[in-house]
C-alpha cells in the first residue's frame, strides 16, 4: 500500500481526513478519531537512517498506535519498524514502499483506531462518587 491508496482507504473505513498540521512538513498528516480527536495514525516522511535502513533519503511511513504486548510480534513482519518520532513502546511505523503487507497495515490501522477510541464509562470532571 502506498500513500495514494492509504488516504482514501482511511477516509472510507474510518471517516477520517488527513490533517496537515506542519507548514515545515507539508506532506506529513495525522488522522484523528472523531469522538475525542486523538491521533490514530500519522503519515510521515521518515529518514531511512532513522528506521535503521540503508541508503539516503526519506521513506513514507504510517505511524500507528499498538498494544505494547503485540509490538514485538508485529516488529517481526517485513516493513514494520519502531514508531518514527513517537513513543516506541506503543507506536509502530509501517513502510509504504510495498515491503509491509497491505493486510498487516489494515490490521494495524484497526488496532490503532480501537486503542484511541473513548473509554467506556470515562467521564470528564473526575472520578465517580
């Protein structure tokens, strides 16, 4: 899956549009869970060196939140790396150059979306009496 395929997939599946937040990084975007505005995915240009890959230049990656218990298993998959520019204990990066399997990317997106959903019974204003 590449960037051009990913954005429409996220919109159709999660009703989330990309938000381009940084003037300095015009190709980087975030996708937010509608209910609470938390990021469930970020589309970034990661330096190949930062991912431990050989060569120069950048690589399009999708950063997604992941259950820390599953991170090790997903890291065994081709094209999956520690979260670029995020907390590596709960975020992963999926390369969008064809090395990460499309189904793996879709699974990671679904997990991330679920992890950022509002928690049932959570309410503003402190603990329940």
